[in-house]
C-alpha cells in the first residue's frame, strides 16, 4: 500500500509541476500590452488631484482589462471616465479599462484616464512619475512617464467662445474638463 501511495503522490507531484510549467509558458496580459505616449498632468501646490494618460495597445487575440492602478505619487489611484450629464462633463470611477483584442484604448483628457488623488507633493513639469497598471490575470506593468503642463493641451478641449454665450458657463465647462 505504501508503494502505491508513493507512486500516486509522485504522479500527482509531476502532474502539478507540468501544470505550473505550462502556465508559466503563456504570456501574461501585461506582456501583451504596449504603452505609448504616457504622461501625467502637472498640478499646482494644494491641487486635490492629477491624472495620467496614455495609449494602450493589445497584441493578443483576447480583450484585456486593466482592473486597477497604483502609484507612489498619490494617496489614492483610481480608473476614471468622463460622462456628459446634461451638458456638464463629470468624472466617475469605473471598475476597469478594457483594451479590445488586437486593438487600442486611448486614455486622454476628457475621456478615460487614471486619477492620481491626493498627490504627496505637487507634480511639476519635467518630473518623471511611475504608474503601475494591474491586469485581470494578476500581472502588472510599471509605466514611467513625464509630467507635462496642461496649459497648451487644454486649448484643444475648450468650447469655442461666442460673444452671445454666457462666459460663466464657459468657465464652468473649462473647469470640468480640467478634472
């Protein structure tokens, strides 16, 4: 009986080793994602949050989900999107950011982004920060990115100024886009 038990345990052990070895042979979701043009938004002292943006490209035949992100530059890091609520742009936390099979997902101002809430110190243009992307399969990818000023970039996202428009509305709209 002891011999049968040993043979069964040896077979089971070899089977488990083969299973673990084959799992390691498959690429992780992090390996299937390429990150391009990453950057974080500059924020002045006392600002409650910043954001990071990038383009994610999926080189696999399956969709991939970023389920969370981490960074040492902020107290809290969340995945966010913008929604249009009766003409007012609002941010909301989302459970994941999906990158379609063999496709791209762009994280950009006014759209999907990673919020860096409660920066430990002001993020200034020229600094470099890191954000770790965590994927559904448990793998992760750390992305280094420069901090850029949003001053020139915000001009692309502002509503055109018309003389008959209420300027307070434009200011509110611009403030909403900055978050």
